[in-house]
C-alpha cells in the first residue's frame, strides 16, 4: 500500500536515529530530502541505498502534484529534512496536508527534534509551553512579540546564530531584562552548550564571542517568579 512516512533525523549525533527509521528508509521506493548531500551522509553512515529526490521550501509547491501521483500509483515514499522532524520549521506541511486531503495514509515516526531537549534542559516549567519557532524578521515581528508579552506559558523559539544577540536584546526589551531564559546550541553535538540566566545575563554572555551552531531559546512565561543563579554547562 502507498504511504508517506515522515522520518525524523538526528539534530547532531548520528546515533540518534531509531531502529525503525533505519529499517523504513531501507524499504521505501523514494526518499524526499531537504538537501540530498546532507541526507546522503546519513544514508552512507547506515549503509542505506534508496533513490533520493530534493524536496525543499523552494520547490515543494511545484513537486506536490507529481508526488501525489506517485503515491496514488502505489509508491511508498519517505520524507526527511536536514535535521529533526520534517514540517517543524522545515518543509513537509504542504505534502502532509495534501496527502490527508487525497486519502493517502501518512505515518510520522517519533524521533529527534531540537525544542524538546532545549525545553527540558532549560529548567523552566514545561508542563505547559508554546512553540513559536522562528519569529518574523521584519513584517509582523513587533506584533508577534507584543502578543507574547503577556504569555504565561514557557515560550520556545528557534534562531540563527548570527541573530542571537540581537534577538535576546529584543526579548529583554519586550519581556524585561530580568526574565529567566535559556539558550541551547549544538544540541547532541560535542560542543553542546546550555546557558541559563536572565535575558540580560544571556546578552552579556553571548556578546563575548562569535556564536556558532543551531540555536534554541527558551523564555519563562509572564509571572514566573523563580530566581536562580545564572549558569553555563558545556
């Protein structure tokens, strides 16, 4: 039977692939990859041979009809992004939605994603939280942040390393410099860092040098009263 498999891939450490994901990758007829070069390294590591096709933000609208046709013809297709779970701040949503509309079965495997370990590592309340992903850089940025100023749940954001300090400064202006927060980078990699403290303390910390790696910011919700000493863990 035709089926679309959503395959999470490691956010850093290649050992974070699940056994089922490895098996399914070896069984499907086609693998959609955000970057075939990046995914090719993962396949080589696990000695998996499967035809690949590029599927990313710049071509997903154009390739959608042909992929639906392939699935309807009986093909079993897997989709993987460069790191983490497809459709979470990555391509995938459009294809999943269209498969559901067309009555094509979709199966999303559990696996790696960056915001869960970042949230747990933060030490901030995680019983209720909101995932905001990448906030707009221009249009809609101020409006989005203004709506979050009164958010009482812990908030989780993605950010690029070269914009980290600027974003932390903006957060300090909107949420207040004493709001507790955490920045996780290079999760699951050799140089993983989880820096915790107030937003102002985090600005000071990351202004000291060049920031590298994938970034996840966790910010306490409004009304969070817990005080803790800032700390850094390498």
